[in-house]
C-alpha cells in the first residue's frame, strides 16, 4: 500500500509532537475518534524494503483511511475494522497529550466530512499520505513524523558513513554496500522536488 509509512520511533515522536503510541491487546479498548495504525505492511516504492504502518481513524467498527497505490487512484475510504486489519493482528493506538487534539466528535466529523465530499488533496508520499490524513483529523494539522524520521535517519546514516570513509577504495566499497540507502535518499529527494514543483 503506497500510503503507508515506516514504523515510527516512539520516544522521538513523543518529544517532537506530544504523541506516543501503544500496542492494543484488546480491540474493545478502541474508542471513536482514535488514531490507529496497523503494522506489517511491506513496500519497496523505490525506497528499499520498509516495515510500514498504515494509519486511520476509528469509528463504530469502521476506519477512515487514505488508500490508493498511486497519485491517480488515491482517496479517503471508510472500511470495516476487520478489512482495515487485513489479517494483521498488531494494532497500535496513538495517544495525544490532553488538550493537544480535537474532541472525538470533532475528529469523526472531520473524517466523515472529508470522506463524504472527497475534498482531500491527492497522494504524495512525503507530503500527503495516510498519516497526514489521520493527524489532520486529530489535530487539524497534517504531518507525518514517520516521513521526517525516515529522511532524518537515512541522511544521518549516509552522512556518518561518508565521514568515516577515508580512501577512494573504501568509498567505493561503502557505496556498493549501502547502495539501497543512497537510492532511497535520492528517490526521496526527487519526490520532494516533484511534490514541490506540483
């Protein structure tokens, strides 16, 4: 699923956004308006193989989420909870600091309104994906901590590797060994340029 994101880092995410997450052991613990995510989706999408999460907003046994494999066919849908899980049994609930998100009623109203009108921008991996939709419903501001975490991690890894490489031979060996990371960052940079130019 192209609208998915890499697994978030809880401590960094909590510090940056006031949001943390927890694994849900009993699905009956879910409440209307919860921001949830499922684990276990794999994607290559030119970024190497990633373990991804797919985000949505829970409401009365259904989930509002942003789906679609390309910019052309992406949209907000309302699926049954079991369809959203798609045989994955690992579910996470995002916990927002008190006073830092909208009421459950407001969250559901926002998700339902977007679903009914279809008024949501097209899919862009780095600027408008399923996490952007879920955070917009919860806080009125669309963002993706996972995109930021992935870009920061990839750039840091490559930067650290380049700093250690001292000879041309070692640089070639390093580049061959880490080609997937270099390709991932290059692809993301090109997508950012593409997103910016649209």
